[in-house]
């Protein structure tokens, strides 16, 4: 038996990159079922088919997490398929980078809507059932950018909000055997880095104590740990997974 046997999970933004790696790892650890919530339904369906051609364990559900209505409808689909959600991984995210003096209100609101409110809406859907069953694992994906990053005032604020939300929800849920934690990845080798100029990328890698980018699987392994009962005494924490970059004092 795997450490996630008989557990049902939802992973948002899991069509590719870190989210896809998370789905793969949860399945490897014997999760009974995983739902991929993703705006790009074709991408989500391709990922679901890759991991589970039968559709018994993995389902793809179209969802813009910035919309409370779409989130509610998506979870209705998940509950109809799996009956419950034991594990929620809030991974969906976007960037709209700009220096603050050039940043628009729309850029700020969109990033906040996807990251913070998307996390908020998804948690609202699973918390009642988790409280009723006195069991749940919630993992929110933050970023080392929560500590501040040039050109990302909106993103940094959204990720900081997620970390504060994580701590508060953990405090409110602890007596119901629900753990709520966050992971703050450093620079991970995903498509989002393709827009960074080569010289800038070399500088960033050089600034990392481990002198390399992280792999999505290295985030997925930490998610799986926090989603399992191996982490039963850990809640309200943000784990920085960054190869040594931006360590908090």
C-alpha cells in the first residue's frame, strides 16, 4: 500500500509543469483518484489520459479558479465522481509582471483573483466535508517571491496573502484534524522561465547555493509528504523549497 491509498485529491492548474508533476507523484503514491482543475481543458484531458487512459483514477475538469461559480461547478463534478476530497493542492497561478509604476490595476486584480481568491474559493468547497469527516490535507503553492521580487508587486502580494491565509486556516482547522501548509518554490525548470533572457537566467542560477534550477518533481515530492499522514504534526507552515535561495531568518 502507498502512503495515499484510498485518498482522493484535487490539483488545480495541473495540465503541465509543477501541477502535472504533482498529479504524477500522487498517483505513484497510490492516491485513489485525482481531479485536474484547469482552464485549458484540452491540456488537462491530455494529461489525464497520459496518466490514466481508463479515466477511473484521473479526471479533467475545466475551471477558471478566479470564478467562484466555476469553482463550485467544478467541485460538484469532482464530488459526483469521487464522493469526497481528502487532499486539495492549490497550484493554479499566473504572472502579469511589470514594474510597479507601470503596473495596471487590472494586472494586480487578475493575479490576486487567480492566486488568492482561487485558493480561497477551492478551500471553501472542501473544508465543510473535511470538518465533517475530521480529516483533510490542504497544500497551497506559494513562492519565494512572497519575500519580495522586482517587477512582481502583484504576484508577491498574492503569494504573501496565501501564506497568511494558510496560517489562519490551519489554526481554525487543527482541532478537526485538517492540516494546511504552503510550499514556496524557488526557480523551477518550467515553461514560465522561457521568457527570461539567457544572461539573466545564468545570473539567477549562479545566485542559487545549489547552482541549478529545481525540477518539478522536487516540489511534487514535498506536496506528497504534506498530503500524507507522515506530516500529521505539521500545519500552518510554509516550506521553502528553493535550493537554498531566499532563506527566511
